[in-house]
């Protein structure tokens, strides 16, 4: 008589086996896929249509500039100095200055001795002290700047035109014709020069009883042709 084999029971699913779908819901996505969808969703909230348009415009402008199709305009912040004229009395505070002419020579003894590789520029002007006290020469000379002498040029030496003596001071109310002398390295001679006059301001020191005129800001710029000193 044949033995009867007992019926086999189905094995229960283990914890590691994937569960079969029951109610039709899609299986949960793996963790990396959920993180990627989260990042895309965050970008979608911040990259709206206006932001996207601005981003595209900025990229287009940057690309155009890089290729040379658009030159950005540089704003000129250089302050404009009022223009003065030759033979025009211009006030610099305690005095007026009237430029007559600008001249050039490699030497003009005794005020401009001959020196190798050195040339000279001369500005003939009339200075009138409009204050009530004598005005020493140092602040007046410091208020004069000639572009052809170079940006690093020291203040000029001032001499009286009639006797070539060095100016020490300007008396009140007496016009004095002087020559301002700038030494400069020899180079190609330009056709014109620009003289800048700066305002002088009176400064008093709280720590002492000292007071003096000091150079403040550029007040006028005068352009004049450069003439050669006639041979003597």
C-alpha cells in the first residue's frame, strides 16, 4: 500500500524578500532617486520665469562683452577745472595771477644755468597781493603747476623780471611781474603748455600760534603756446 505524502505548506515571505504589490500603489523609489527629485523641486521653486529671463540676459551681455561686441562706457570722474585766459587776472585767494606767456630755453643765465640733459620752461606773469599783509613766495610758487614740466616737478623758482633777483615776498597792493622757472628733462618740445593755478587757504593750528597759507584745490587752468626764448 503506497504511502501518502503530506501536503507541503507554502513558505512565509522573509523580511528581505520584496513584498508583492497589494493595492496597486507603485513601489517606493530608491533613496537616490527621491533625493534627485527633491533637488529638482527646489530648483523649480527658485528659478521662476522672471529669474530665468534675467539669467539669460546676463549671460548674453557677458558673452557679448567677451567677444568685443559691446564696449562698457567708463565714466569720467575727473573734476573739470575752470578755464582761464592769457592776460586775465585770476584770484587764488590772497593774490591774483595774470599769465602773460610761456617760453622755453635750454639755458638762460643767471636764472637757468646750462645743465646736461636739462631744459627749462618759463612762465611770465604778474602777481598782485590783494591781502593786507606781505605774502611770502612759498605758497604762491606751490600754487603754480605746469604740465610740460612733468607730474613730479617741484614748485618753480620765482624771479623778478626787471633784475632777475629771487622773489622773497609780495608786498600788499603792488603788482609784481615775475618769471616762474621749471627745470625739466630734455624731450620733444610740445606746442603748448597748461598752467594750473590752485587756491590758497589760510590755516590756523590749534596746537600752536602758527598760521600759514596752504595750497587747497585747483582753481583755473590756462593753456598758452610755448615760445622759444630769443637768442641773446
